[in-house]
C-alpha cells in the first residue's frame, strides 16, 4: 500500500480525474436571457444583469424589472429573421463594440423561446479601424464609441466633460459623415448589422 505524503494537498490521489481546462477555466459565465415569442424576458442570469448595466446604464433589481435595452430590442427581430427556417442553428451579432450576442431557438414545456447568450469579445480594435474610413475627428470617435456602448447623450457628456448640446452637435456631424439618420442606424453601419434607415 502506498504511503500518504503529508506535503500533498490532495491525499485522495484524484489529481488525474479532471483533464486540464486551460483557458476555459478562467472564462466568465456568459449572460443568458430567454425571451418568449413577444420578446418578454422569461429568464436572465446574474451575468446578463451585469452586462445590461454596461449597455443600458441601469441595472434592473429583479426579473420583473428586466427589460431589453433599446439597442438589443432593435436587434432581436433581425436575429429572429436570421433564425427563421433554421431551428437547429444559431446566429450572432455584435451588440456593442465588445459585446457579442448569439441567439438560437429552444423549446420546452412552455413552447418555443429565443435563447440569447451575451459574451465579451475583443473587437474594439476592428471597430476603431472601421471608424477610420469615415474621417471622424478623435472626439467624434470618442462619441461614437460611447454611443455604441448604448450611452445616452447625458452620460456621454458627463464622461467626456462636455455639454449635452456639444454632444448633439458632434452627433449631427457624425451622422452626416457616416450617412445615417439615427443612433440605431449608426450602430448598424459600424457594427455590421442590416441598415435600419
């Protein structure tokens, strides 16, 4: 019989039971949101609440208060369209410069639902490169990046130490340079969604 080594923190000998997880071990749980057929939130995990704080600027206190932020609400019909006739696959889109949303259909006792999986991605550099082709000033790029995070004009003004009026002026120039008429169309053009204008 083998002797127990007192310096071994795992005397059970179970070291080889689990295969090394590598990078998967350090990954955060994604945000999970389940929507009913009319896009009401049926279920959301704590991570989804955290990620929606970044997007919407407000954290719901309970599932009853949980509503999709406008940028995600406007993307859901497009995700549903992509999934139509493809019940066994998923689709993905960038929600903000560094937040990806993947969607697929799930079915249970209550019927069909839409599963949204929200995860951080490393796309900021790609978005910044995309902005370069529009000849925006550095300050206009700052404003666009904050719009893509879903911030209001007031929040952008606070973060950049500007007045709301100045932010509105920047947005008018940005819309003209990029050829869009709304914040949603701006996000669509920069993040590669279908254009809504």
